[in-house]
């Protein structure tokens, strides 16, 4: 990754940082959906420079990376973020410092924490009723399966449900090039860490 844009989020007494993250992430997801390939992958990745270092677990900054200025320009962020500009500051395209020696994978982590979601999936998979599937989870301990990972609430456009996109950070010494999901995350592709 050679170039990046910083997006700084500003909250106030009426609008929380969590609410701004939700709106920003939804718009960024849509921007990435528009430039995805046939496998639903993109060459643009996200990092969270203040990950777990601020009061809000994701901090107040999103860093958007790409290999070229043209890839960042193709996102057309001014169009996607126009309604949020009172709460955001979007930087110009900057070059990644050449002295970077650390990298990180920011990846989505999914947990088995919602009994109703698990039952819906099982009912669909096994072609049984929702009630029958729900009975299979009678002894499920939701507390035992909770996580402390930061997340962003995102409304699914296909199901109209609100989902939590949990984000895990894994620091590595070696750069690994590759593609990212339309959430700007990857299990293997790295982002420069600075």
C-alpha cells in the first residue's frame, strides 16, 4: 500500500462517535461495493490508527489505503460522504512513509453470540422450522461467548437487519499484499502501521 487518506470523525453532545462511525462505515462499504471485482473483493483496505487507544474502541480516525492515487480517487469519497461532512474531515491523498517496518491485518471476526441468528441459520440450512432450531440452542450460554473486540453497527441492505462488524487487529512484521472485503478488511492482506 503506497497511498492513503485519513478521515477524522468529530462528535458533539448530540451526535455520538458510535453514530458517526455507523453512518461513515455504511457509506464506505457502499463505495467499496461500487468498485468491487467479480469475487466481491477490492484493492482498498482500512486501518484504525487509534484502535483500542481511545475512549471509543475504534478511535476517531479511519485510514483508507490503496496502491495508487487513482484507486483512491475511484472511490469518489466526496460523493459518498457529502451528507456527513459536518462530522468528518477528509484529508488529501498522502504517500505512505517509506520508513514503515510494521504492518497489521484488520479483519472481521464473527462470533456465535446471537441465539436467534444461529437458529435462523440452522433452520435454513437443515430445512427445519425456526422454533425447532431455537430448541437446539436452549442451553446456549450467550455470556460465555461475548467478546470485547471493537465493532461497528452496520445495517444490512439485503436483510434490513443491523449487524455488528467486529474488527480484530493482528500486528505482523512482514507485508502481505492482497485484496480486501467490501468492509475494507482482510484475513491476510496487511496495512502499513503508523
